[in-house]
C-alpha cells in the first residue's frame, strides 16, 4: 500500500490498484462522482461510511490530477 495523497492510497490488492480512501475499499472516483451528481460531502460520507474529510480529500486529489493532465489536440 502506498499513500499518494493525504487520506488516499493505492494497493494492487485492493480494487485493482485504484485510488481508495485509506483504511477502506471506497474508490476516490465513486466519491467524486457522487458529489458531481449533486450530493453534499456530508451525504456522500454518510452513504459510504467515510469521514467528510475523506470526501474533501478525494475532491482535492481529483482536482490535482486534472490540473496536471496534459491535453494534446490533434487535427
């Protein structure tokens, strides 16, 4: 298991190495997707049994990933 961001870890034996909340099997993308669908951080935390801070950490991680994404336009 390797921590890649605060509260976010990856482990090849957990969810095929997808980023999850530390100490859980809850994938970061699921939490971010639920917020994108309109749920509050508190609602998502309650639904998935994680802390509100875990949801906020997932959002922060996603923002950093997108900020570092390189887009190559062709055509």
